C-alpha cells in the first residue's frame, strides 16, 4: 500500500521540511524590498522574546513562542493636586511608554504625602506591585517621577524586574528620534549626565587596577592603588561630556550665524512652541507646506525645522518648529537642548500651540511657559493657538479663549481657522516703519525685488533714470538704500 503508517522520525522530518519552507518564504517576503524604510516603522516592528528561560517548560514548544513588545507596568505617587491630575499624569506616562515601543499592562497610583525614600512606593504597595508584575508577565516597571539610584535598586529588589523612571524613559525616546548630528550630541550629553551619578559596580568592577608601573613588571616600590573600574568609567564619562559640550558649542556657533544672517536682512521670525503632540509640525505644514514628519507620537520632532513663509500681504518671515515640552522635562534635556530652544528666545512672535482635546490643556500651557522662562522665551509676544478644535469640547475652547485673551482656535487637520491665523500673524509681526524715498537704477533690480518682498510699498513709478519708490522699510534695507535716497 502507498499509505503506510509514518514513523515518528518521518513525521519529524516532514514537519521540519514544512518549517524550513515557511522560514524561507518569510525570509523572501522580508527581503523583497531593500529600499528606504521609515525608522519609526522599523522600531515598531522590533519585538522581544518574553521569558526565554522561564516561560516554557519544554524546548519543543519553541515554535509556539510569540514575539512581543516590552511589557510594562506603571507606578505613580499622588502627593499633590487632585486624583484626576494624578491619573492624567499616568496617562501621559502610558503615552510616553507606548512611544518608546512598549505595551502598557496596568498602572497603579499610591496616595502619599511624599515618595517613600527607600522604595519610592510604600513597602506594602511595592509588594502589591510585584504581584501585578507577576500576574501580567511584565518585564519592566516605569515610575512616574525621578528615582534616586538607591530607590531604583531597592524597588528592583522587591519587584524582581527592571525599574526605570520617567527621566530615563524620556531620554530613551529622545535617543530614538534624534536625527541630526546636533540632536544626537545633545541627547547623548543628557544621557551621560543622567548616567554619571547612577554608575554602580560590584565584584571585579570595585577592585583596583594595577597602579604605577607594576603592569610593566617594575616590581617593589612601583605599586600604587590605581583606579577602580567604576572610577575609570566615571573619568571616561566626564571626558566624553566635556567633548560633547565643546562639539555642541561649535554647532551652536553655526546655528547662531545662520540666525543672525536672517536677522541682518530684516526677515522677521515666528517660532512654534508647545506641548509634545499638540500638533506643531502639522501646523507648520499647513502654514508653509514644509512636509515635516507628522506622527501621533510624543517627541516626533527633535531637530528644529526653519521654513520660509509669507503673510497675506506678501511679507516674508521665517517659521521654526521646535522640540515639544512635557511636564517634568528632565533638566539635563533643557540644558542640552538650550541652543535649540534659543530659536524660540530670538523670535519676534511665539505661536504657543495647545492641544484643545487634551484633558488638561491649562496644565500644558503652564508646563510650557515654565520651560520657556528658562530660555528667555517668556518675554516674547505670544499667541495661544488652540489646535484640534475639530475634536475638542466647545466648552473647553470657550474656557481657554476667556482665560487667554490673545488666542485663536484652529484645526491643522481640517484647515479650519488657518486663514484667520495667517491674518493674525501678519498683524502681530513687526512692520517696516522707516519711510524712504529712493531712485533705484535699473541695473539694481535686486534691490527693487527686495523692497517688494520685505518692505511696505507706498508708491512706485518707472522714470528715465530708474525706479522711483516711496516705501516703509526696516533699518537693514535702509542702510542698503542710503546711496539712492532722493534729496
């Protein structure tokens, strides 16, 4: 008979062949396209194998393992404000964790006057957290605050999985999103400053390196205490921090030169600032057609984008998109990104974008203004732009507009209110106020073109010797026209 009973070895061989064919098909599907892929998609596609040593009881079950994202449990301490504030903060932490590529399983909040100095959460709550971690199969706990090194170690000893804090999470997201050389250097500097006080060592890392010339066999009288490995690491990190600061300072000079060049020709500047994921890049794209990356993720924009734009009456200005802010933004990041944030401090007008659909838009406004005050952005003329008006509660929009007198509601997604915003920008930007009467020769058409772009033309006519123009100009253009002024 052709249909004989198959032996167990035959079954195993047949199954192995099928698995090999499946693997080959998957490999072919994966590598058919070898072009440019979006980095965010690549990161989102990364999965980790959970529980390699404990999840499975029999190695033959390996084919049934599922690749999955890092699974996290959130923990927070509610020490001030309302319960709604505490829950909103934890929701924001969940959004941060998902942006970093995690799956959020659960979140817990403990009501305390202040975080426990030993384990952040109280001893009983830490044990309860351990039970939640075990029940959900989580491999990371994220705390909604900045942990002292001793708190992190003590909490890890209780929950038996990796523990990180809000600062480390934000730094990780920044590291994923940094694209430019300057952005990467700023993030690395912030990470090293965060890591330095958290170095820990044990075993060989706490023993002394050979000091003096003992390594060369010099013998008696040449042995010194040397450095421990942790001291060596600390020295190397300090050296790297010093180098990064020098590099960022040099890059800042280039940025300043470009900015001063724009100022020299009298082009006014508008900066877009606001809470992360409020829709700043979408607004930039609406106003300029810049084509900047837009994603429903926190900190999708790190590297500032500067684009040319034009008012309805034809005046040129620059529009710059900046990194988003967040509550309790790590001070290392504020310091590292200071040169980037100075784009805001030097602007003529600030568009402060607020997410109108957020549960606590007023809290976002306060958090942003707190950071802006650190970089000198609190003295600039500010317009509150309430974005996402198409999905926001009308009562919330009315409340913000009543509280913030200089505000406008728009929707970058639908385009509602964008034309009104353009008109508002034109009205708020500084206008040329020096009146001149000049006769520009026909071979200086560049000056006439510049007048039409940057000045307010009052009167213009073509005469035998050139173009006679009466206009209101900026000091920069006035200097260039000085030799053509009509007496």
